């Protein structure tokens, strides 16, 4: 009898720890399941909302979806954003679950991941709008250059598009905390030189275009006098 009491006395702290652990464990499981359901609902709501405002049309025109498909992906940008929101909700639920169980180190690690996911979403949005603006710049430069008689108009348009894309990629990398000050300053120097060269090219082309318009509006005779 004494040996049984001694054995129970030895196991009593273990039973006490199990009694404290089990309620926390079941609560953590409930939080994880609820977070999974909320994550699925948020993913559906975000994808539905983005498609309702025709965000997928913007990504198609910006050719971001085509870039994803080139990499072998079968999803579009809207689905990627919905997936990121889904995992953000999952990570948030896991943070609450781990915090309930007192796993401080795991909670800190998941907290860093949760802070990084919104940056990825913001970087994707910046890339989408930036790519769309880059194609707009390409079309504008090409159209203007052809109107003023520049044979290099398509090349200038592509250079303008690539310059804007490079700048947008730099902004996206900065959102992710990857790009440094040296890369940013180097790009600004290159971009400044490109803008000056582009302005000079457009200035020369614009002079010829303006001269042709003046000749059409105010034709001159052989002596150089206006008719």
C-alpha cells in the first residue's frame, strides 16, 4: 500500500502538468480549426472582391498573369493574392494557438512571418500597377515618336517601359526589405541619364514636327515671305 502511495505521489506532478496542458491543447486546436475556416472565408472574399472590381483585367493588361504562366503556374495574380491572405490568416491563428500553449519562441517566429506576408502582398500590388503604367508609357512614347517621325520610336518606347519596370521592381524589393541604398542610388543615376537622353531625342524630333506644322499653317513663297 505504501509503495502504491509512493508511486502515485511520484506521478502526481505529471498528472498536474497533463491537467494543465490538455485544456490548453484543446483550446489551441479549436483556435487552429476556427482560423482555418476564417482563412478559407477570407480567401474567397478577397478573390471575389478583386474580381468584382476587375483587378484581374488590370493584371492581364499589365501582363503579370502571362509572366506567371510562363513560369508554369496555372493561377493568376488574383489567386496568388487570395492565397497569401489565406496563409496570413492561418499564421495569425497559429500565433494565437501557440500563444495559448505558451510557445513563446514559435510565436515570435510566426509573428515575423505574419509581418512579412503583407509586404509581399503590397509588393505584388505595386508590381501590377507599375507594369500597367510601364506598358502605358511604352505605348505613349511609341505613338508620339511615330507622329513626330522618329524611326526609333519603338526602341525608345521599350526603353521607357524597361526603365519604369526597373524602377517599380526596385520599389517592390524595397517593400520586401531587400534593396539597399547603393542599388537605389545607382538606379537613380542611370534613370536620370536615360531621362535626359530621352528628353533630348524628343526635343529634336519635336522640332522637326513643329517645323512641318508651321510650314503647313503658314506656307512661304520662294523669297521666304509668308503667303
